C-alpha cells in the first residue's frame, strides 16, 4: 500500500482511535475504492465537539451503530439525537458473548454472524445504501469484529482481493492499542482473561476464513446480500458509493 494512502487511511481525532477510510484499495477489475465515501470506526461515545465537526466536514451524514443495546445505553453515541447526522442503530451480537467453547477462533464467530444475523445485516446494508451525504460511517465498540464483518462484505462487493481485505482488517490491532484496557472491561462473566484476549486479536486469517466461507457458500458478498433479501437496487447503490466510476 502506498505511503500516501496510509496517511489518508486513519482519521486522527481525539475521541476515537480506529476511524478508517475504506478508499484507495485496488479492485480485481482494475478500479479503485472511493476515498471519503465509507468509513469504519470504533466507539464514538468519546468524540469531542471538534471531532464531530471534523467528521461532518468530511461529508458524513449517516452513522450506523452496530453495538448491542446494552452497550449503546452504557456509552451513548455522540451522534444520537443529532440534527445534522442521521443516527441508525442496528443491534448486532458482541462476538465475545458467544463463548469460546462454541468456536475455534474469531473466524468461526464471523461466519456465525453472517449465517445467524441475516435480518440485522440486511438492515445495516439498507442503511448504508440509503445514507445521506457523500459519506457514511459504521462502527461497533472496537471497530474490529462486527465492523470487520460489514467492512469485509463491502470490500468483497467492491471486488477487492481477499488478501487486501484481510490486510485492512488487521490494521485494527495497532489502532486499538490505546483502548485495550477499556475493551477488557467488556469481558463476559465466566470467561477467563486469557480466553478473552483471543477476542482482542485481529489476525488476517480470521477474516480470510470468513471470506472463504462467503465464496464457498454464497459465491461472494453479492450472493450473500441477495440471499438475506437486500434489494438489487441497494446493492447497485452500494457499489456506486464504494467504487470510483
């Protein structure tokens, strides 16, 4: 990845650590994902007024919050109640709450999310497709798991190669280092600290496992999105937003 792209990837704000632009990735068709159109992020509850102004100046008019209702209640989104930014909440399961005994690794959890939360993911992608303004942002608590699944689907829909999607996913490890202690506070009762550390990792193989499943079972992101009921017009709008013409 070119250095100039790296400089644009991470958005520096005071109150969040993992706001990243999904632009600048080459697709298999020889095109490029659009800068300034889709952003992935960690929790937005710490944003300052200046942070919010910066994000709005970047064209963000829709924020989709993927956190569970309990997380939202405990740490209110800075854009909840905004008069200028549409705030959409779609409650997705925190992967750590599933329990490590049911899965081998995070790759299994991401596959479980794909196959077990189709109706919720349909709502997420409908909101992203309908988003106002030139840019939309979606996030969870760390910007890693639920956000990673959504970002993986978007980039696969755009035609970005799997290795590049996994590379984007893995960038989270360095970004969330400043908030690891806060994230550790979310460890479910009954789970050891050692086991929970597995859920704070961002190994590329976790995302690659999800993408291989997506390809084998659905023929890729478009097939999956059609299978969960997303309209063809919404898929077309997402591609148009994601990929430079």
